[in-house]
């Protein structure tokens, strides 16, 4: 895919950009440029264009607006100690984007085109990458069905776009979150779209998120659709349970059954935890086992993980069955060790022994 560079001729001033980067948060401000490419069934992918960030005009009958045929990704660019910038495992995002496209009957974008377009945009807007550890430039590639018409069928046109936004820590890492275990609503069912990163999964989750907030919780924990007892994920993040303490601890995460989203952070932590000497297990954990593990003291820490927040400690879980506090309710030592290790690798202060960082400058 050729990328035609037609950058914004009116980029933010140094002062404006610095203020926007310093404002932190998540998704408040967008950088000067975007990348866009169009696909049609007849001609395949056209060239990509890097151009000024701005609205995308659409016919009101554009299919994504009606039937939600869309996919997205989330990855980050991190500043490095030498002043350079690295992407964290962009090939893994490219691969997942392709798999999501297949599930949602959208065209596949070659992994190398995904990575090249992301790199081109980050290079162009490199001054927007925040400098502090824990901060990053969040990159949001997405693809939408852009055939005009209300007929229900896989779209014969698609639009691929990449946008970027400076991000500070999504959650406060030092404050554990409280989760609501939803038995009323499910995120994903066997045969459904749970393993694809698609907006509809999120749209369907928002009512449960509202319910969680009404229960005084920060996030929803999803159970399996069939038995409503097996723990799957938390909001848009995967979950980890620490069993035992110290060097003998086991790091446990729900296995990928086809209804979970295969997080790249989840996958990275499987490796990082092993590197740190812990036993790592992927399996099934029921809500009864969660309750009993807390009661007996076997479960010592719980955390969620994803690109946006990296690692987020879970201090307590609330459900119709009661409230289960993890340890003393504060972030645990292994959670913080894994967080610091992964952030260290991403920011280039800890050796990247698995070749995860891809330098863009
Ligand atoms: C994106 C996402 C995750 C986390 O994936 P990462 O690759 O680690 O960012 C987990 N669960 C859901 C539902 C997601 O959409």
C-alpha cells in the first residue's frame, strides 16, 4: 500500500500542542494528521493518504451507521530514554485486526500495511508523543463499512482510518478499581463476535457499565453466556488472579474460549510473569472459586490488563452474592511488579528480550 503524504499545513503551534499533551486524560485531543485508505470489492485497497485530521463526510445511508459493521484496534507509541519512540508489538495488533476483519466480513488489510500506516502517522506527529513514563501516544486504527445503502449484506466498500491521541494513565494505577460482576447481561456468546474487536461488543456492554456505576463500581466483570458462572473479562480488559504469595505465587488468567478478546497485554503478561519466575496458568475460574479463593486467602491479588491502562489492580468485586475484597483492597506487590516490568519494557528502561518494541525514530 502506497502512502501519499499530504500533511496538515496548519499544525498546532508548539505551545498549543504542549498544552494538549500536558492535559493528559484519554482521547481528549487528537494530533495534526490522520491516515485514510479506501477499499472496494471491485478494485481492492487504494493508496493510503496521510492528511490533516478532520471530519469524514458520510452519506446518511452509509452501512456502518445502521448495522455496525466495523472493527478497531488500540496500541501505543512510547518515548524511549534516548529520545526516540517505539511502538509496542504493532504486528500483533495487525494480526488481530485482520482476524477481526474476517469475523466482521470486512476486507483484510495486510499486516505490513497496518504497521506501515501506523508508523507513518506516528513519525509525522512524533512531537505529540508524551515524554513521561506511564504516558504515551494512543493509536486507534479502525475500519468501517462504507457502502451506501440500507440492504443488509457485507459492504462492498470499506474505509480504514488511523487517528492518534496523547494519553496519560487511563486509570490511577495506585488506586484499585471496584468491579461489578454482572449476571444479568453478557458481553459475548459462543459463535458470536466476542473474540473480534468490534464496536458492537462495546455498545452492548454500556447498560451493564451503567448498572455497575449505579452499584458504586468502576467496571463490569463479564461471565460466560451459557452458565453465567465462568469469569471471562473486565470491561475492555482481560483479568488476572494471583494465587499464593512471593516467589511461589501462581499467575492465573481465564483461557481464551472463543468468547474472550485475546488481549496483547494479556499475552505479554503470560511471558513477563514467566520471565519473573512465576508459575503461569490459563484455565477456567468460576465466581464460586473467586469467592472461596478470597475467603481462604488463596487469591491474594487480582488485576485487569489492556493497552489503555496497562495493568489495573482490582480491589474488590461486588455481585448479587456479596462483596469480596482482594487482600487489604490495595494494589498488591506482584501486580505492581508486573506493571512496572511491562511499563519498563515499553519505555525502554528494562531490556526488551522478546523483540516487542518496534522503533519508529
Ligand atoms: C482491546 C480489548 C482488550 C485488551 O486488549 P489489549 O490488546 O491488551 O489492549 C480486552 N478485552 C476487550 C473486550 C478488548 O476490546
